[in-house]
């Protein structure tokens, strides 16, 4: 029978895992091993994927993957016993510390003896970043789904005279060679040689989490285990003799609750004690026993490598032998330069055949089953049965992942997010805009006329002020995104959307970076590292820029408020939907024409729902807001000054004298009583308008705009719009900054930018910003040129400028075509 046939609520035990490659390895690592009990819990709203319960946690699989898992039914209300399990001659015994071997000799780090280099390693969603933040005081984002940490984070702290250099490494389920995180973590440990590893283990799913622990033990690096989320284990009523397990593994274990800081001081003290003892008498390393057959093959390989210098590999000999027998391509490549490479590989192949013949399964599965067998035996003596079962996650999933309610609720949440961003943000926007205007008036009235005054008022305050006014909207947007991440709903979004994502050649994991892209495209592109398949990762990376990041939001809000004030939230939602549509069509095109390889199976942990902490949400909001404010004082300030300079110079004294003479003539007519004050103000205003128009058109920025205007004119864009879009290539907020400078007009005029845009006219009196022009402009901003930081992120993650350049050319060309179609087709029908 196949796992896909298991009905909701039914239980079975696994008898065999079929398939091959990354899927098979991943599913084995996540606990789908022979003899393990599994339960079907819930179907996604579109009937695919399916949520299963295994090893005290939940995971989602597509039906097409679940069909590869063979099962046998469990009788209802009957728990599995040892007699229920398939027989296994290779079942590993428990470790015997009395027969432990000396730890692999690692060169001592030549650093300050009072400085300890500590690497945090653990499964996704185990709480590493929470511990890192509390211990180091850093404010890294903590989310309740796998893949938040996509790169290492470094922090320092002092405790009892020692300086800790903490490194938060990406979450990983194992140290295999199937995903970027696994290779990254393994490479870091081997090459950087941390003094101590803190292995963060989720106590609420300890059996699954200890799989990584067994692999870390094999690295023979000093290690302390942090049993995180220990409060959840205690609430379940389970008794855990972790001290006995610690003695079995010869590894210190400290209960912690990362979100509350419980156990952090004890954890740091355990690191200090271990570090001191390692310097004096290295702790003996326990061997993970693999059973008679596998141990025999390991022994053969160790003899084969006995006379080979493995120093350059930075790996223990036993670990190297295990990985070679598992078929690890990365380790095999590492030994390719060894003098006896051919003989080693030949012997390895013979041993792999020997293992398959005796155990009736491939060596990779045999080692995985052996590790889990070792873990099960150890926990049988130390971990009691669950007494209390929390139904919170089950009840919430019954609503949020309901077959009829799931999708409507998801889109309702998105609409509420955008509505709150637009409506609630309007009030503080008005307050900030008033403050900016008052500051501008203060300098305008208190300074003498001249270039410095114009720079401060029109360049810096007018440019930066027109962008900073949108800070409240950014804060509100990130508050909602943070809430979805921290609560665990973001993982459900991936679960709900998987079938739709599968239709465009991706899977639900791709949806998480896409949602993150609504905040900022840069971390979203970095988050694609959680996608195992390079082709799926590349497609996701190239479509993320079409997700409307917070930098575009000020542009949207400015134009929506000015031209569509009554339907703002719907227009805003429509723009975000348009970005998603463009991303979907692009993904289909890329999958069909460029990245044609089969997609990666959808295997994702579904964490339990957790109440987001106020502190975590505030930290997330502040970090993103700080990043936004830093851009105010960095690229946006510089761009505003540059744009002001290009718009202010060159000055034409003869032209200014001619306009001054016209104004003097009007003043003379007023003095003679020929016209009244009202007529005077109107005439002077007209002269100043013509003066500003001629100056702008003949300025450096006007000449640049005029040069590119022929390309943009078919879209309905004049030279000012063209220049604004050109400046937005650095950062999308600069589009507003540029418009704030270009449309300032009379330096004494305090009209808001929205009003100035609404009243902008061509020489013949026709409006510059018609509904078609505004629509085309907003779509152009949505689609065109990713910001410079995003382009660099694509280059770094794709390891090639080719794909970064492709993203630039494709997005800009597509934006031109879309805006062209909107304007030209719209004119034809209107």
C-alpha cells in the first residue's frame, strides 16, 4: 500500500522508501524510515499536498511523492511495539562510552584563549536565531518557518571573562550534499574550525532533531546540545532524562527556552567548561554504532585510507569513510587529488555492493536507518510517552487550511494587509508631511536666497522628505509580514499555494521568498537558498523582483492617493496581483524554454502555530524601518543632491534678467494703478512658471530627459517622468525623490507633491498625467529594472553576472512593452 492512499486520520508504519536522488535523501533525513509510524492529518484546500504527522512534528508531501512511500496499516488505537517492526539484522546497539575513542586531532586555533568561536547549528525552526539574538543582543529576524537564516550571522558577547564569537549558521536537517545549506554548514565547520558547536535541538521534536546531532558527533568537534523549546516538551507531560542521554552521547545537554532567555547563561557556562576541558584533556568522542554489516565496511575503508594523508580534507577518517560509502559526491570530489584515489573508489564501490546485497537497501538508506535506530534506542531509555496533546494547531489548520475557507482566508489576509497599509498609514503620513513642510518653510524664511538655500529646501528636504513621508506604510506592511512569519501562517501559505505553484513548475517553498519579496527583494532572493533544485531556485530568484517590494510602495501610494483616492486599496491590491501575474507568466516561460529540468519534490516541515511575541514583531519592524531610514541618509540623499544639481545647473543669467524685467514691468503697472494685486499675482505666477519650465528643460537633467524622451514618448511619458524612472534604477524610492525635485516649481510654493502632479500640464493645457499614463507608469515601476542591491543579490546567489544582466534586460524590456500596450491600446478604445 502507498502513503498517498492513507485516509485522513488513519495511521500506518513505513515499510519502504522508493524513488531516488534528493527527494529520497531528504525524506529519509526527515524521519521517513522503515518501521516509523506516520499519520495522515489534512489535505490542502486544492487536495494537494497532504499534511502528515511523524516523529512528533508535521510535514507536507505531494501525492506524487507520497506514492513513493510504501506502508502497512496500523490497527486503530494500537500503538506500535517492537514486534510490529520489520526485522533488522543491522539494528545498532546503544553507545558504550567506556569504549569511546580519542577525538580527532584538530589544530588549535591561534586566537586569544579568552575568546571562544562558537557555531550554532540546528534544524530549521529549532530556534537557533532566538538563542543567537538573546545571547548576543543582535536583532536578526526570527520566523516560525524553516529558512529564515539563509546566511551566517555573527555576534559577540562577554560572559564570565570570556568573549564569545557567535555564528548563526543556516538551518539544516543533515550534513549531506543535497542542498546549499548542508554544504555551507559542513564547509564552514571543516574550514573555520569553531572551538565549540552549539547544536540547537527542538525538544518538542527531539527524535527528528537528533539525527543532525549524530552527524555532528561524527565530526568530532566539541559540542554542547541546547534542548530548546523545553517548555513545550514539559507541557506535553513527557519525562525526559536528558542527563542520562547526555552521558550516553558524552555530550553536555542544557534545556533552554530561546524566546524567554531560559537556560542561556547555563548554556554559555557549559560552552566555557567544555572549551577549558578540551584544552587540557580532550573529551573522548562516542562512535555512532551502525551495526555489524556497516561497521565491517567502515573498517575496510579505514584500512584502505590508513596510509593516505587526509589532513587536507579537514575531516575525521571515520566520517570520510561513512560519507564515501553513502556516495557523497562532495567528499568524493575532495579526495580526487589523493594518490590512491582510483583504488579507494574501487574499494568503496565493492563495499557498497556488499551492503546492498546483505541489507537489501542502498547504503545511504542503511546509514540513515541505522542513525534513527540508534536514536530510537537511546530515547526509549530516556524519553517518556506524551500525556497531553495540544489541539491548537489542529483546530487552526481546520480553519486556515480548510478546503473551502483556506484560499479565501489567505486572500482576505492579503487584502487586509494592503488596506491597513493604505488607510492606517494615511494619518501618520499627513503628520510627517506637515513636519517636512514646516521645516522647509523654516529654512526658506530664515536663509538668504542662493544655491545653498535651494539645495537645502528643494534638494535635501524636498527630495528626502518626499520619501520619508511613507515610513508609516513600510512599518505597517512589515508588521503584517512579521506576524504571518512568526505565527507559522507563512508556512501554511506555502502549503495552501503549492498546487498552484506546481502548475508553473515550482513548489510551495518558492512561495515563501515571493511573499518575503513584498517586504524587500534582497532577503527574498537570499531566501531562495532553501530550495534544493538549482533550476527551481533560479526561476524563483528571477521572478522575485516582480513582487512589489516596500520600496515601490511610496510610488504606488503617491499616485493612488493623487489620482484614485476612492479606490486606493483595490488599485493597490491590483498592482500586487499584476506583479504576481507577471511572475507566474515569467516562471512558465523560464520553465518551458530555459530551466526544463523536472521540479524538486515538495517536502516541507509545518511548524506548530505559535503566538508571535510583541518583542519579535517590534524588532522586525524596527530593523526594516532602520534599513529604510538608512537609505534616506545614504543613496536617496546622494541621489536627491545629484538630481538637484543636475536640475539647478547651468544657470542662465541673461534669461533670468529677461524674466526679472517682465516682473519689474508688472510691478510698475501695479504702482501706476493699471492692474490690481490679484492680477499681479496671476501674471507673476505665469512668468515664474514659464521661467521654471525653461530652466528645467535647459538644465543638465532636462537634456538627459530630452535625450531619452523619444524612447519613452510612445508610453505617454514626458522627459520628467523619464528622468524619474531613470533615477529609480538605484532605488525605487528615488522615483519620488526625483519627482519632488522636478515638480517643485516655484520655491515659495508649498503645495504637496500630489497636488503638483495632479495639476501638471503641457504647454497646450492638456494634463500630463491622464489615467492611461498613470496606469502605464505604475505598471512600469512595478516591472522594470530591479534596484542595484537586488541585481547584486541575484549575481551573488546565481554566481554569475549573466543572470543579473538577464534580469535587468528582461524586466526593463517587459515593462516598456506592458506600458506601451496600456497607453496605445487604451488610446485606441478611448
